C-alpha cells in the first residue's frame, strides 16, 4: 500500500464565490498541493474496450473480508458485499450494500448503439461546407442538420476534412445523428472565443418540462421500483417521469448541512429520472412501477412526488469526429463553463468515438485542445459516452472550467472506454442534486491539475470527483487513475456543495494516483492496485470528512488484480439480462 505526503493549504484564490442558479462558483477545489502527474501530451487516442489499461501485479490472495475463489489460474477473491449468488438488495449486518448499477447507458444497456440509422442521409458538402477549413462552415452544417431534421431524422454526414465553424451548431430533433468519417479524418473546430460563458459550441438539446405532479401517498423505499399515488388517470405506461422532493429544512438537518446547503432550499428537485412500466390501481390507490429502482428514500415528509416529463430528445448521437474549441488564451480565461459538446434533455442518446485536438485556431504553442470544457451531459437519462478522449483545456481555473467529461442532474449515464488528460476535473459530477446511477467503466484519468490564474504558476492536484450535492449510487469501475478520484464533504465550496457523495463505489481501480473517499453514510473502495487510499476521517484535507461517519468501507487494497469480477457493472448487467 502506497501513501502520499499530503499538505493541506487554504488558498484565498480558491475561495468560494456566489453564483447564479445553474452555474458553478469560482474557486471550486479542495486545495491539495502536488505536482501535475500523468500524461499531458494531449494525444488523440481513446481507451479501447479491448485493451486492458491496468498494471498486472502479484498480490496476496488473503483479504480480511473477501472470499477466495478457486480457479485454474491465479487465486481470485470476491467482495463480501458481492458474493457469487448476489442479488439486488443483498447486504451485511451493518447495512452495507452495493446498488445494482447495470441500468446505466443507452436503453439501460439492453440494446447496442445502432450503426444503421433510419431516415435520410445528407452530406454537409451538399449544403456548401468547406472541408479545407478556409471558409466558415457553420451555416452549411446547420443547414444540413435542419434538412435532416425536417425530413424526420437520419444522418448528418460530415466527410473527411477540416471544418471551421465561426458560430455555434444546434440539434433539436429526435432521430438525428451527426456522423463524421472517423476521429482521425473529420475535424470540426470552433473559433468563437468571446461571450461564451455558459455557451456550448455543439449542442444537442431537448426541451424537458414537467407536467402533472402526483404526490406520493407512501414513502418511496430505496431499492424499490414502485411508488404509490392516490390516482393515475393522467398517467400512462411509457411516460417519462421524475421522482423527487423538496429540499426541506428537515432534509438538510438530517444530513447535517444546515448553513451549508442553501442554494436549493425550499425547491423541488428531480432525483431520479424514470419511465413508467406498469400501473395498478385499487383500494389503496395506484401502484406505479418504474423501469429503474429508486436509489434513496423519497419521503412524504419532504413532499416527495412523481412528475410527468415531456420534451426529451431520443435516438440522437454524435460520433466519429474530432472537436476543438481552442482560441485566444486570454479570452479563454475571461469566459466560464463553455463546452465543446453538450447533450441536454436527452434520453437514449450517445456520443462515441469523439476526440479533442489542437486546431489551427490555437493562439500559441502550448498544444491545447479546448478553451474550457469537453463533453457535458445534463438533465438526461440513459445516455452512453463511449470510446472518446478529451484533453488539455486552456482554462483550468475556478468557475467551472476545464471539466472534460461532465455529468449534471442526470440518471443512469454510462461513460465507458474513455480517456481524459490534463483537465481541472477530468471526470466530474457537477452542480445541483439529482445525479445517480451513473457508471464510469474502463476510463483513464491522468494529469489533472487546477490553476489559480492564467499564468499557470500556482497549481494543485486536479481530481476527478463528485463535485456537488449528494451524488448517489454511482460507480467508478475497472479504471486507471493516475491523478485522483474524490467523494467528500466540500463544505461551502461551489455555492455550498456540502456532502458531494453517498453510496458510491470505487471498484477495481489502479494507477499512480489516489482515492479520497469521505462519503456521507457509506461509501465503498473495493479492489485497488498502486493507489493511495484515503478514507480515515483524520486523513481528509480542509475538513472534507466532516459529518461523513462512518468511515468508508475498504476491501482488497492493493489486491485489485485478482478481484472477481473485474468489472462490477458488466457482471451485474450480465446477471440482469440472463447472461
């Protein structure tokens, strides 16, 4: 087991500042001093699903709590919380258990992302796009998107070439896929670098709104797929719904967050985005069965309810191309929270084989790819991000910048076989309550670094992390970590993020970095190789363990090479699908 020397420092430049709802406050980091680690070359190669990213090591086969498994190869062991006959709901006498994470991804993992797309196919060249990059192709590409949308869906084909876009691109119709010739052949680069705070360059956007609200008549139980309402005459099988509740003073007090959680107090928040699969009404009211279990109790005390949702985009994707937003250095540091690609209000969508690159619009020789953010998934469900890589943003300062793979207010998002290099937070859950059931599997995070200013002279370690309020029941799985992953009490940072994580699992992780697990209630670190693991309350920096008792569960430290199964998500998915 390796331990790193950690120095806790408080930097005024990283202090929390107020922000408007839906934005990230400047100064969002716990300040742990270290040097930048991992690769910072910004290469454009993702992590292949067929490639093992870990480091093989010889380990002892005995663990304090695990169970050995006899095999013809090296001895293996299983977590005591995941025996061979595991079923959802299994737990130990102390109340520790692992959620069923198998629901993450496109169509809950029950269907592959399609290659054949129904509808028309139209090339952007037909509308005048310039594949040499000499002329602005924004209007031409947007015209092709609009044409395919008006035809009822299909493929927007972006052939091999270099496409300069001086403006922004938007897709707002279901059934449309933007498809390049491959990330090493199709390059789309955006030049706008003024006035882009909270502006995304390529946006796939639904318009999700809430309809009828049905108050729960019984507390919704964690791990249950059923909720009860008084009547359901305006509800149908197949409806999109959100289960949520009000952030009441009592809810805040229960989590010991009084004076910290303040940004959303008194507001109803969607915690779980679901679909209705059955409705049965009788003398006790109506039992509504949902496609995915609840992850946390939904209490009548907190005005828990079910709200009908409409407006998701469906069957949309962006694939097989490279994106860049790099531009003027000073301009990049004058804007906040701008992403290369955003999927907002999407259900059953995907991003695959998308990379970042340094475009001709780069203003210097620092080899940066992005002005700030990479890929954003927000207010979404059942989305897969696969075989993609994002790297080397210009702005890695506070205010929500340098987030390469970001998820916000979303359920069951799968990020698989992806690489993130040299961002402020390479993989991150961010802003607000309402992220659950998300999985990162076979990912690689390296070179994370946070800066206090554009001159990049003072830096701290940039962790992948649960960044905002109570991200729950998420999984980091079978991945390589050469910087760090964190779930902790972030106190007043980021407009009062407080407890950022609960009931999340770090499973079979390896690398040269660290895991910092100080989760509210139980958190889990199961199977590591080479990583420093911090979970004892005294090991937290900047009071990050405050009110996080009990100490998070750890099994198999430095024994991850023989952990069975190597991927918890894939094993659970195979069990659920009968494989």
